[in-house]
C-alpha cells in the first residue's frame, strides 16, 4: 500500500522532478508534485510525494525530515486527508475568515463586498 507524504518548506526553485529524485534515493516513488499557485504558476513552497510502500514512506520521513535541501530545512510527514477539500480549498478558508468578521456586524460584510 502506498503512503502519501507532505513535504513542506521547500525552496521555490525546487521542481517536482527534484522532489522525485530526492525521495527516489530512499525508496520507490509513485508520484511527486510541487503545489503551485493557480494564478501565478509559482511554487507555494510545499508538495506531496507518494511512496510505493508504507515502509518506504516511514524511511523517507526518518531520513529526510529536518534535512537541508536547496538551502531550506525540509518538513516531511505523512499527508493528512483534507475533508474540506471539496468545498473550494482556499476559497473556503478565505470565506471562513471573512464570514467570521462579517458575523460581528453588518459593516464587515458590506466592506467585503465593496472590494
């Protein structure tokens, strides 16, 4: 069974290919991707790597978490499924913040609509 890993604090120059090569030194990589901003296409500084087995994934966490790559200290751990993903991801988070502010008075909501 595969194991999906979250890789945080990666350099903005790091590519999906770089991640794949780095993790392939630990075990078999099924997929690797750097998450990019939808509008700019630039790296958001994190990505995901899917290892072929739980053992490979755990070894990758043990060997790569906290190590330096392209001048940044990597944060590697098991990816957690996000149940709110189907609700628009970033839009949902932004809406929660804005909705919370709007709930404290009508002025907050009106101000948001003027933007």
